[in-house]
């Protein structure tokens, strides 16, 4: 059974940093597209960052709103996905979810992912 469990959400002030983690069980995340999404109250779920490992290489994808501030990574030995978030802004406030799928056409589209965690809350105050 595939399970994704997020952690690391917290309340921070603008300009601060957080690192989110997503522990994966039931499969090896190195074989999957992995991604972070977020959803603020009253808004649609949006893609934040995605990553796919290939033999000897990896590819990452970022939403324009987080480029240069967020970094997605994964530790295959720990089967864990990370999202390092720096220079946080109040508009980053949302529930953050990790997601996985064997293949995707659009890496930051929530419709492309079949496995989801329950989320972790990030709140950024000004």
C-alpha cells in the first residue's frame, strides 16, 4: 500500500525558512515523479515543485512564484522527499501536499498524480 506522510509545516514570519518532508512507503520514490502542491483556503490546488530521477540525472520543475526561493530534493536511501522553502512570503500560506505518480505529462498539474499525502500546514505572517 502506497503511503505519503508530510511533516515540517509551521508558523513563521515573512523572510523565514522551513523544510518540509514527505516520507514514502510502499514503493521506491526513485522510480516515480514526486511533487509538492499547495492549497490556500478558497483557492485551487497548485503545483509548487516536482522532481524526477533518471539514471545519472534528474529533472526539476518549479512554479514561477517559487523559483529561486524553494528547492525540491529527495533522499532515495531514506525514501523521503523534501521541500526547502526560503524567503517565505505571506502568500506562501497554504496546506502543502506531496504527491507521486509513475509518469506524468504535466509535472505541476494536480490531475497528473494519483497518490497523495494528507498535507502539512504552512503559515507565514507579515
